[in-house]
């Protein structure tokens, strides 16, 4: 685990750095993901740079011990991939894991 950082009377146990282009793509994908009514707390989020102008944001349901993964999902929900144009923030492709 990372060494805790003291900052203004608060102990920070982990700091995550995210480039602005990833943050903008993540906001766009998250806004769309919320419309699926799946609980985002039950998902891992992966960010993949696929080309100079697009980033994939993948929402994958967290693993549940003892439960089989069927069709890219489990009782938490379905895995969804969003490909986002980093210049416009527009989702250019949506796909589901199988």
C-alpha cells in the first residue's frame, strides 16, 4: 500500500493521477453509463488509449466469488465499452462484452 501523505490535517492513503484528456472522456462515458441504471459502485473502470484521437472507457462488473460470468456480465450488470473522441468528448461507439 502507498505510504500515507499528510495534507491539511487529513491523511491521504492513496492519490490517483489522471490526465485531463482521460478525465474528459471518463465524464462523457460515465454520464452515458448512468443512464443504464446500473450501480457504478459495482464496476471496475478501465481506460485504454486506442489511437491518437480516441480512448476506450470500459465499465466491467466486479467479480463475485463463486458466481459464473455469463455473456460479459454477472448479477452486478453487463460490461460496457465506450469509445470516446478526445477532441469532442463524443461517444463514437458503444459495445457490450459477450
